[in-house]
């Protein structure tokens, strides 16, 4: 009998980010960066739609036993994403008319076709750490 391979949390995160990126592309966004990392933090996806730059935090869940995907975005995570976004913007300040912070959640619910449900929360939080959802 073959052993089943255990999927790492990194691999699970990548799968969720792949689904989120595909979802956003279908809605007219262009993916500019994935897993943008600096000492201050990490941004899962940086996308663009028109002249708006969007920093996206992706959270995927198979079940809600540890809270919903949206609840998993902590104030510390928001601070780290905001700090990383500030560094990113320092190199591109004149290129965009606006920017915002979105959250995309993947699962655990399924849609009517049986696929994991994806929800997109636009302008979910501000750089100051205030949640809007």
C-alpha cells in the first residue's frame, strides 16, 4: 500500500492563490506580482485593473473549525501587508491613480457546481489597519 503524500501548508496556500489569481483574471484584473516579499511583510497578489493597483490577501479554508477565511486575516497581517505595500508603492508612486487592499477567500463552502466558493472583498481594509468588511 502506497503512503499518501501530505500536502504542506505552503502548497495549500499556493493552490488557494492560484485559484484567486485565476478568478481575478476572469474579472479583468492583470496579475503583476505573486508572493511579493520584503522584510516588513508579504503580499499574496498584486494586481491591476485600469489605473488602480490592488494588494490582495488570499485566505483558503477547507473547513471553518478554526474560524472563517475572512476571520483569519488578523490586524497584524494587515499591518504587514500595509508595510509591504508602502515599499512597493515607493517604486511606482506615479504609475497608479489609486490603490486599495482586497481580500479573496477560497472555500470552505462550495458553489452550485461543486467547486470551492471564491469571495472577493474589495477595499476590505485600509493601510491604517481599519477593516471595512
